C-alpha cells in the first residue's frame, strides 16, 4: 500500500468516526488535515488519542495562528467560517505510523478560547502557554496558564498582526528609583527604502 493510499484510508476512518464534528478534511503535502470547532476539541482529542483505529498518542507540536490578513484562498474552502484565530495540533501515532494535522477554530475573535488538552497530551503544557503568550489564545482548564516568552508585565500579544512592530511600551533602568520602569515607546517611526544600483544599460535588449 502506497503512502497516498494510507492517507486516503486514514481520511475515510476519520470521516466515519468523527462524522459531523469535522468542518473540513483534506489531504495536502502528504498529510491529512481535519478542521473542527473549538467546542469539540476535548471530545475529538480523546477519540484521536484512544480509538484503536487512530491511536494518536504523541503531540509533536501545537501553535496558534492568526488569519487576519491571510487572504481569500483559505476562506474559499469554508474552513474557518470567517473566524480569525485557530490552534494547529500536529499528531503522531507511533503504533500505526501515521500523522495528522488538527486545526481547531476559535469562535470568538475578540477573546479566542480553546479548551486545554494537557491531560490528554501533557507536552501541550508549554505549547499552550506559548500560544497564549504570543497570540492571546486562552486555554481553559490549563494548570498554569502564564506568559512563557515575554515579561509578565507585557501588554498585548506580539504575534497578532494588529500589534505594532515597535510595541506599545519600552522599559529602562531608572537610577533614581533603582528599578526597571516602563514608559511609552520613544522610537521615531521611519520608512527604510533600499538604494538600488543598476548598470547603465540594465534591461536593454542589447545588454549582455
């Protein structure tokens, strides 16, 4: 059986077992991807982990994604239902030697919320903290949902596309107060245009 055949069989099994919980299913880049809504993440995750036909016992990676300026291509597939945030899970079944990409759509663009899967795949702990820190995605029932990469006093979510490149605040050491203080960003906005140098006859038909 070829790799393509294996993916088609996996897709059929997923469609049969998860049925109407799947918003979209596709095979691309030699990997099966299923898309579900956030309110099904717990039930679907338990099935993917425990069902003998699936056995996805290993969570390889988890990350947040912001589709704010992604373009029209994804919305044409009607996968995201015009929602902005999603969480991507990369799963591996060691026993059955098969992989799966799970896309979970957060239904509230203002406060994206997805239930934690740390009790199913404990490695999700730090991954979920990272998605919370960088994208502002809240994972309910997470045992210790704190920032993991930015400072605890940081305001905002750095990987959201609506976040200014310079940030909102900067910090410095204040000698009088003998501590680090926050203040508004003092960087002057500027546009950097590269200086392009071309040969005198560049682009002419006779130029070699």
